[in-house]
C-alpha cells in the first residue's frame, strides 16, 4: 500500500528538511527499499534491486543514499513516522486515560495492518540492533518516544495518587514490551488468534496491568 500525501512535518521527521523534489524522490526509493526487503529479504536488497523497483540506475540510488545502512535507517524512520502519525491521530480523539492507553496500543496494530511490509523492515531492524550500536541507538530513541506517549496516558492516575510517577514509568515500559512482543509475534509466527483478537487481548492485558482495581 502506497502512502497518502504527507504533511510537511513528516519530511522534517524523516529527512530534517522541507519537502522538495529530492526528498520526494528519496521517499520513492525508501518505499522501494521496503518493497525489496519484504519480497527478497535483507541480503537480497541491494542498490540494483531497489533501482529496478523504482525505475532508475543503481548509481542514481547511490546518489541519494551513500550506503545500504543509510537506506535501512531512513526506511525505519519512515515506517516508524507513519506509525506515529496513525497513533497520534487515535490519541487526539481519545478522552480519559483508558481511551488514551487503548489508542496508543491500537495505533501500532493499525499501522502494521495497513502497511504489512513495514513489519519486514522492523524485523530486519531488530536483528541489526542485536549487534550494531548505531541501530541500537536509533531503537533507544524510538523506544523513549513510545515510553513518553504511554507515560502521558497515566497523568490522571498520578494526579489522583492511584500510582506514582516511578510506578507509571515501570508500567509504561511493561506495556510497551508487551505491545512490541505481541506485534512481533503476530508477523513472525502462525498464531491461534486473529489479528483483531490479539489486538484486543493486548489492550485488555495492558489495562489490567495498569489498573487491576478498575479505578
């Protein structure tokens, strides 16, 4: 599935510049990179395979991206930024901490459902994080942003002294780990639950973890 027209802020998030002809060309290359990874895997994804998908010479791909590492990192930022857009859209409509927490969890599930090829890119990314410090640093940045969104859901509970800020941070990390684990589970194995059932189960488990007494 190709992306819709993207707001200017999206280009800043991925490329740190305003959208221009060059950045729009880069997005086409990034989408081709994602397509290639989903079709032939990480090892089969080269400047040649990407060039064939986007209809340009490998030297032109190399003009916009100096290395495959740069391509993969930009593809990850691109995929994550789209996921964040979806999540933020859900959160903005939510009222109350329960709806907000539900929105933060359901956003990434909708992202993977809407853009299933992004799951392949994220799987490669997680693998690279195991041994490459630069990829791990990017993952830590992504994780910190996710924690902050989850932690913001607990402001009301902290104000009511249902939980403490320290406990809320622990809960945010636990929910994020649960959500990420279930998403990876969904696209790396044949599970006995439908995608919708797994999403609902994740929301239910998170709510019970955060507020077992139903405040």
